[in-house]
């Protein structure tokens, strides 16, 4: 069979496949060696992906446990009569530079004066 005859023989199938969004070219036969190489490659890749997933899930679990402990601390502070919102604001401010905190406080003071409070 010539190349032209081969193309003609496959053309209707290729056109139908193209309309269907598929590839109708004949596939090469997969050997046992091909399957073994593929399994080895996918196996090690799959194992590495699972390692990432397990590590992430462990961190997520730790995060949930930490959030529960932090909530308990705030409930304890509230139980002793402290303003939890103020404590959280101080915690947030401690994460910022003193200049940023001072600038925000100055802006708030200016705005409050402007509206008379």
C-alpha cells in the first residue's frame, strides 16, 4: 500500500474523529517492557505526589489543632474580663513595624477629629 493509498484509507476515519474531537490514528502496540517502564515511572511519581498530599494534610491537621488552642486562649482571656478584640488588635500590631502602627493611629486620630468624634 502506498502512502497515498494509506492516507486515503484513513482519511474518512480521521475526518470523523476530528469532528468528534478524537484522534483516530492507529496506536502502536504496547509491549510488556513499555508497561513496566510506565508503571515504574508512574509509581514513583504517584508515590511522590502522595507524600506531598500526606504532608499537606498533616500540616492542615496541625493548623486546625492550633486554631482550637488559640480559641481556647481567647476564651480564657474573655472569661477573665479582658477585651478579646483589643488583644487581637495588639497581636496584629505586633506583627507590623512601629512606623506602620504609628501612621495608622495618626490617620485614625486625624479622621476622628475631622468628623468630630
